[in-house]
């Protein structure tokens, strides 16, 4: 058995963030598909791992720790792998600031707009418009904050970049045009150039898989 098991569902943005971290750090792990449409996330066995009934969940079998919430899992894996955690505590805290920022209008706007475009949810037209404006406003803010810098924190990629990328990666599926946010597009390209990178369509399997 691999040390880690990632429980998730391949269309899930938060699961993708963790899957990307595991891939970029070359960390062997089992993958357990959680069929949300069948209600697997509300089964007693899953709720015992995650009281919120959400994906992703990461099991660390070596340390007997089970974690939920993608930002927490990324932070934990940065410590365990020694990668993407920043050069010091100050950079780690800055990275966490970005993660909390990303959980606001950027996530709401992009993920919900994507969900509508893919037919996962239906919202009234005025709600759809508000979600799109949230996405556009947050992307414009991100573009300004990226001016003059290659990475969100310090001189290299951190969990902040992986977290925020795991949101902006879905702008295509949300049919959101990034032409007006050149800094965002260039930064996304730098993330995509990291060794081992895989996009949302290729990073996560669509069924449970054991580590080689």
C-alpha cells in the first residue's frame, strides 16, 4: 500500500489541486474514486473520514492522519515532501494568505460559472450574471497583483500557485476569456511548465487506481 490515498472525483477542482501537488512532488499514492452522483460522499464510511461529506480527502497511512479541505492538504504535503512550501515561515504565511483570498470570489465565480456551462447546476440568470462578474473582477485583481512578479510568493512556485492555478485552470470550461489579463495567462504558463505538470483533464483518473 502506498503511504497516501487521495479520495476524490476527477471533475472536482479542489481534488485536482491535491492531485497536481502529488504529481509535481512525484509522491506515490493510491487514488480512490468517490462517486458524488451516487451519494458515496454521504455514506457513513466516508463521513467517518470527512465530517463535511466533501472531496478531497487525503489519508496518510504512515502517520494515521486523515485530512480534508484542499488548502489544508496542500499545506500538509508541503511539510511532508519538503516542496512548494516557500523558503521560510514568512513565505508560507504569504502563501496561506493567497489560499484564503482564492477561496472567495475567484472560486465562487469560476467554479459556479463552470458548473452552469457543464450542466451540473442551474441558477437564475441574475445569479449566473453575478457569478460571472465575480470571476471577472477577481481575475482582474489577480492580474494586477501579478504585475512585476513571476510567482505569487517569493522567487519560485509554492502551494499558493498550485492552489490558485487549480481555480483559474477551469476558466476554459467556464468559457471565460483571459485575453484581458495577460499577467494571469503568463503566470499560468509558468505553472504549466513545471516538471510533471498535468492539466485537469489528465491529472486525475476516472476510476480508483493503486500506485505502481
